[in-house]
């Protein structure tokens, strides 16, 4: 489903260039639930941004469903991102001027789905995430954990094939974190959605099929 082959990522230019990913290679199979772990600054978000087609590697090849993305145009990448990928950002990126349900429905608007259908699908997901009563509010008035679930609903609303989530339980208390994790494992099992989850939480990482450990931008361990 997702392949990284000898990926290097350098930010900036000499003499201020910093190299954040070195020769990163791994493959994530269809239906797999994979955790990316590693200390702060080890390159986890940088890696996920590349996987989410939000950034391009300095060198190396990324494949999605066997197709190298390096030669695709920006428009083709945007289409692939909208159709195939769901992304939960470490810092949510919710729009305060839109209501909760409008935030959730946003990816469907980019696909040209009509308003009643957008509203129906957004509300169905909010119900699943126990947020239905917040549907009409601005996300700015929600707690961190609630905003995190709205961001998750937005990532799931388009029925993606690959969910990329950067610390989706990072701001949650342990009970809510366990609930979100149970929801994710349920979706992974029932719908076979491939998931890549960045987490600091070793207990959550152990619930995944596989763990990829980063240290200083290098893959130091991949469990089988
Ligand atoms: N746009 C950027 N420009 C320059 N340096 C960057 C940029 N983005 C990230 N970095 C640097 O790359 C390194 C890896 O950052 P990254 O955000 O990928 O780490 P992380 O593993 O996600 O950390 P955390 O667990 O704290 O979220 C850090 O040293 C960071 O300062
Ligand atoms: Mg990060």
C-alpha cells in the first residue's frame, strides 16, 4: 500500500541545512495497523507528512499502491490525497469559522458531494465519535480531546484507504485515549482500513500489528 525506499529529507540549504530522515525504507501492507514510534525530534511528523503527500522527499522513492509518486503533478497528488488518504495532524488544523460538522464535511466538499449528503455523512461520524451534540458549535469552543476527535472524523469522512494519524491520542486523558484507540482498531478490523499511527505511547503502539522505530531520522527497528 505504502512504500518508502531510501528516503532522505533535508530541510533548508547549506550552511543551515538539517537532515531529518536518512535512508528510510519500509513497506506497509494493505489492512495493516502500523505504529511509528521514537523520541521527540526523531522525524516522525516529517515522515508522516511525506507519506501524506504534503511534502516531497529530498531523495528516494515513495510508492502508493506500487505507483511512484515522484513523477506525479501537483494536481494528481492533490487528487490522490483527497481520494485515498485521511490525515490527522498533530495540531488538528480545524477551521474556527466553520461549525464542527462543516469541518468534518470539508473533504467531501472538495469532491463535489452535495450538501445534504455531506451533512448526513458528517453527522454519522460525529455520532460514532460521541460528538453529535457539538455538531453546530465552533471547534474553537471544544476541549483538546474533542477537537482531536473532530480532526479524526474529518480524516475518516471520505472513507480513505489509508489513514495517517500524528499523535491522535496525544492530548487525551487515558480513558478517552483508550476509547479512540478502540475505535481505530475496530475500523481497522471491520473495514480493513490501513492505518499508520504516530505515537509516544508504548502501550498503544503494542496494540498495533507492527512498530517502526525512528531514532535521529533513521529506522532502527521494525517489528515483524
Ligand atoms: N519545516 C522544517 N524546517 C526545518 N526543520 C524542520 C522542519 N520540520 C521539522 N524540522 C526538524 O526536523 C526534526 C524532526 O522533526 P519532526 O517534527 O519530524 O519530529 P517528531 O519526531 O515528529 O517530534 P515530536 O514527537 O516532538 O512531534 C526536528 O529537529 C525539527 O526541528
Ligand atoms: Mg511530531
